[in-house]
C-alpha cells in the first residue's frame, strides 16, 4: 500500500506540476504566439532555446541551474538581493526548474495549433472591428483550444515525470522537494520493492491515461514532433 | 460627386501597384482585371489589410491613410465591411454569433431591425443556429455578406465573393447582389475577373492591368473604350439600363425602353416600369448603311459611328452612338449613363468594314440579333 510519506510525495508532485503548468501556459502562450507570427531574426535562436530541454540530459540542465541559482550565480545574487534567498533545494526553485525543463511541451503544441489558424480568420476579425488583442482572445484562443489542452496535459505530465533535474536542483527534502520519482528511487535504494511498485504503478497508470486522452479524445499527433 | 479617393504606390519587386483613383460614393464600382493585375491588392490596401508605403485614402471626407502625415488607420478602426473570396466565417461560432461578432464591437448599434432586413434580403433567417460547417458554399457566402453589412459600414469591400462557388451557386447569389445593389445606399467596391459579374453589377468600372488602372469611369463609358482590351475581347458587350415598357403577349415579346429608343426582347416576366439591364454582345450587332426594309431582325436602330479599331482575327470593332430621344430618356432612370447617349459595340469582319467604307461620323443602322437580360 501507499504510505503516508508516499501520499505526501504524490501531493507535492501534483502541486509542483500544477503551479509549473499554470506558469508555463502564462509564459508559453505569448511566446508561442510570437514565434508563430514573427519574422524576427531571433526566431531561430529562441526556437532552439525553447526546444533545448528536449535533447539536453536533465542533469546538465539541473547542473547549470544549480550554478546559476546558487549563491555565487547571477540569478542567485539577484534573488538574494531581492530578499528571496537562494532557490536551489526549495519548492520555488523546483518550480522554476520544472518550468524551464518542460516548457517545450507547452510551447510546441501551442505553436502547432496557432500556425494552423488561417491568416484569413484574423483578417476577418479585424474587418469586424476586433483589435489584435481582442482577436487573440475571441478567435485564436477558442480555435486553439485543443492545442491549449494538449499543452497543459503534456506540460503537467512531463513535470510529474522529471527526475534528473529534481535531483540536481531540488535534492531530496521531504515535503519540500521530494517528488514521486525521487521517492521511487529512495524505495528501490532501500530495497522496498513493494512500495516502489505501488508508486511506479500510479505513475504508469497516470501517464498511460494522459496519453490515451490525448490520442483518442483530443486526437493529437504523437509527441515526437519536437523540432517541427 | 467623388467620395472615395484612393492613391497607392507599392513595390514588391516583381509586382508593382500604382493607382490614383477617384470613385463615386454610390453604386457598385467593379475593380476588374486578370489575376496578378493588382485588383485584390488594391482592395486590401483600402481595407488596411495591407499597407502601401506610399498612399492616400480618403472616404467620405475621412482620411484613412496618408503616408505623408504618417497616418494609417488600422483595419479594425475603419468603418468598412469586407467580404472575402472564401466566406471566412469563424468556424467556432454559429451563424448567429458570427453575425453578432462585429455588432458587439461597434458603438452605434444599427439595431435589430436593420439586421432583420439584411437577413431577409439574403434569405438566411432560417440558418441562425447552424454552424458554418453545416452550410453550403452559397449559404456561407450570404452569411458573410450579411455579417459585413450588419455593421452598417460606410463602404462595402467585396473580394471576388463568387469566385470560389460553382456555376449553380453563383446563379443563386447573383440575384441577391442585384437586390442589394438596389437597396444599398453605400458605395460598394467589388473585385472580380468575371465579365458576367461586371455586366450584371457594375455602375462604375475600373480596369486594372499590371498594377495600373487602364480605365476608370461609368460602365458604358469604360466598356466602350476601344483602347482598352475589354472592347476587343470575344465577349465584348455593352450594357444598357432599360425599363419594361410593354408586353406583346401574342408574340411572346417584351418591349423595353432605354435612353435612345426601344428594343424588343423575348418575353420578360416583370411588371411594366421594372428597371432592367440589357446586355448586347458586340458579336450580335451588325451594321447596314441604309435602313433595312425587309429583315427578320426586330431591333434596328439608327446610330452614328464614333470609333473603329482592329479586333482579333481580322475583325473590326466599331463603336456607335445612338441619338438621344428626348421623350424616352425622361422616363428612364439612367444610373449608368450620365450623358444619356447610348453607346454600342459592333464586331464585324474587317472586310465588311472596308466594303461598306465605314468611317467615323457616318450615319448607319445597327441590327441587333440578340440580347440578354441580366436581372
């Protein structure tokens, strides 16, 4: 059975993934829209940066984040100056890392969805007196609804599944940074295979259901389209 | 009475637009040209969907663009209606919500009465709850027209609204457009490459080629300009505004009056006094030096030659002017012809033109073999 410590890790994982997903949608939506519409020379660079976590080993990303956000890193100095302390090994730090790690899974479905919206629909809205911002909320968002759903689901699921970044940035602190994937690792290290089974089973079921929903209900294309 | 002044210069390297047009503030102005002539670009510049670096646009005294003053009103601030080639309805909204999309965003709501009338006119009142995907192409385009008109725009811009429809659907919508034409009091700019639509709808005609306006003026004036390719085309024709004068039931004929006399047509199902557009193809017109006394052709009219040009394939295009008949012209509301003098094109062989010794200024008789009624 799941122990109460296991349940705590599940809850914490859900909390982190939920907050990270909300932040990713907030940042990812304007970013994806800009990437879809722009002809700026920086487009290629930004696209690359967004997609980088897809191919980078999580430990590499975690390592750099640790250095950047640590007391000697520029981000760490800034957060200390702001009175926030340093981020590594805190809940907030884990959220920041999760956002960076999972953002391609939010931005790319949104981009795909946005680029399928015809220029004509936007022009029609303009001829019907809708300002660009108004058009975004009244035409783009409703038409890109499946994109938003798959972005949210993928972003959430991918955050739940992370391990390497968590280990580097978050450590293994109960109730603060100990998430499910780390807890499974702990169980296995302690040869508690039965407990590991329960948690691993939960994650397997969760991931399977999420993808099933994506492919059957939302009819999304398989995820392997990272650099499209 | 000029209320639309549009002057644009735009250079995309392989395509240039350079026009300076003054257009009337009423009726339908057709922007006619082949693909690549710049007609759609011109319309998009007027709508502000495309920004010409050099441009001045004034509608009803309001300046929408003036590149000298760096003034450019974005599309959503221009009081216009725009109908796209594809209906371009919002797929996530019902017909009703599509119609209300613009209405919700304007300050002076013209009220539901106005919308009701438009729906009635376009015959789409019964479609309100449908989603766009469940409409036929023709219905979709009618909803798009209603959606644009619902805003009570100061000018209606239509970009080949019939081009994506098959022949049957075109025939379904054209009568609606003709009816709109009679009821709308705002200027309409209508882009097309179809001569049929020109003949049926245009009051003013602008002919575009390679981004320039070759000719611009009233329909009959522009149609009968010999220096414009239109007059040399196989389909060259003139359109007369006429009214139903009398029915000859015995012969299954209808006599219609126009500013220069009258014509006998195959019976028309319309009341006496109904305005009609009669199209006369140049190939259906022949010329005689003397009044033919024994001929099966009913429509023989006196005319004066005002121009001769070479057409294609050893043909000659002859431009003729019909004398004005005072008593008739008074009873005919001629929106098309400010002058009142009807012009006519005749397509004859060059040999005939030589044998008859046709010259500018000669008084001749024209025999009209066939006519078609456009509405």
